[in-house]
C-alpha cells in the first residue's frame, strides 16, 4: 500500500515527495494503520523497492492477500502522478466503505466517478466480476488496466491472450475492441486494439504505444485509431489453424470425429469456414471450430434454413460443451449470438448464402477441394474476389 493512517487519523501518502531520511524520521515518530481493516502496518523503506506500507505476517486483512510487487507499486504511483499532472486531483488508494473496496486510484471527470484497478497479478474471475459489479452498482465506472509485462506479444500484429487477459477487454463508444495496459519500466500506455481472435489464445491485433508524459486522458477513456488489422495477417493465421494437425490432438478428439463423419478434413475446409467477425471475442471456442459446427449442422444439409435454426444448433453445441462462451464483465453490449448473426450476414455478402423469402437462407456455393493445391487456390481466389468486402465489413462494424 502507498497510503495509511496515523493514530490521530491523519492520512499519510507516499505519493508525496519524501526522501528516505524524512520517511525514516516519520517512521520513528508514528504508528501506521491500514485504512481498510484498522490493523497496524509497517512502513518499509529500502533501496531495492519503493517505500510502501505492508501488513504484518498473519494478517487477516483482504488487502494483505494480494502482495504488491515493486512493479505494481511503481506503476500505480506513475499513473497517479500522470492523472495529477492533468489537473484531475486523483485520490490514491481511497477506501470505498459502501462496497468494501479500495481501487488503486479514483478521480472525477465530467461528473463521472472513475476507479482505476491496475492489475499485475492473476486473480480469480469471480473476484474480478464481483469488484466490477460492485463499482457499477455504486455508480462508479471501473477502468481495469493490465500490466504491460503480462502482454504476450508474438509479433508486430499478434498476441496471446489468456482467459484472465480477456477480462480486461472493453468496447469503445465506436464499438472498437481494446485492452489497456501500462508498463512502469518503459512508462508507456500500451493499448491492444482491433482484436480478432484466431484460436482460443492467439489474436490478430494492433498495438498503440504512447509515452505516459505525452498521453492525454482520452487515450485511456476513449482510445481511437485509424490503423486496422491487415486481412493478409488473418489469412496466414487461419491457414495455419487449418493445417497444423497437433492443434486437433489425437483421433479421439471429438471435433475431428465430427468432421470425419461429415467427410471433412480440417486442411480442406472451404475458405468460407474461418472468416473474421468482429464479435468473435464473445466466443471462447476458436473461430474455425464454431464455424465448422455450423457447416456440419446447418450448411451441409443443402436446404433452406432460418436464423432461428442457426441459433438453435449453436445453443445445442453449447449445451454439449462443444462451444464455450467467454465472460467479458466490462462489455455491456453484445453477446455470442451477435457473432453468429454477423457471420451469417458476412456469408451473404460473399455470396456463399442467399436470402430466400426474407426469413430463410440457402447455400448457393458448396465447393470442397480434394487436394491441398486445389485448396490453396480456392483460398487465394476467394480472398482476391471478396477480400475488400470482408475488410469493409470489419471496418464498418468496428
């Protein structure tokens, strides 16, 4: 912690300018207490870590269970000073008694109360959701920022996101996906944006990096950007997804068995299976898998079908455990069915489906390659003909 109380009830904040000698003098004169639980805490002053307050061993305070690293303490302090430099009069580690929570920083902007949670360690999903809902119920807007060191970059336009990382995913006012992070080592705000999941973990994305001393509040509250992901990046990754056999495991893999029952081979799936859709983050199962299930359960029958039938078979796969849905506590608009409906709409745009009598759809192009060479040509021809349509579709929705 960076804030405590004295016996007289006075606040002591380590965000204020104190040199080590001053802090040691204060420590000799005062006893400090946790503002949350009232237990006595220790002012630790060292050369390797910044000064901070810590609970004694064996403490039962909820605050003591999340041991803050030096990385976390420095990050929190830098974010506080940045907000202060913008004239926002932030409060460091305020205890919100009505919800029994202490955000890292709080501030008010345009009559809206914000709470920043700078998270450097993994916490249970249930706790993340509970904290978020408590803020919202108290009419406080939470801003969860993940530590920069937690972002696993796999290239200039690719990252690996864990199920915990996805909890930080937000949507901007323009319906753009983004995930804010901060690194105290480089003093930069790092925003992942235009996020398109390829597998359960791997995503195609863009990185926006801004020096903290040049950043404005809008870069955190309402980030915007013009640069979008390249469709060519998507083609490369989805091709790998279809070709890499270890991805599907052994012959006992249920997904493989389902494909073989329908005389389908992963590497020879048509190019219409594995298309990027902006609402895909709602679905944890890989894009290739859940779209393949629709191929097997709906498109393969070659008869007219309704959106209601598509939703029904999708939900049935969920009940069987074949499709999993993500928890996105910071996203209040949209759901997994938005991704499914968007996919059907995209298939109409690329002339794979046609609308029949306003309420039904019919497959009009049902081609399957017999060789890898033929499949590569189909994939290339498909994106040459429909690439611009897919790109416009993605950008329009984002």
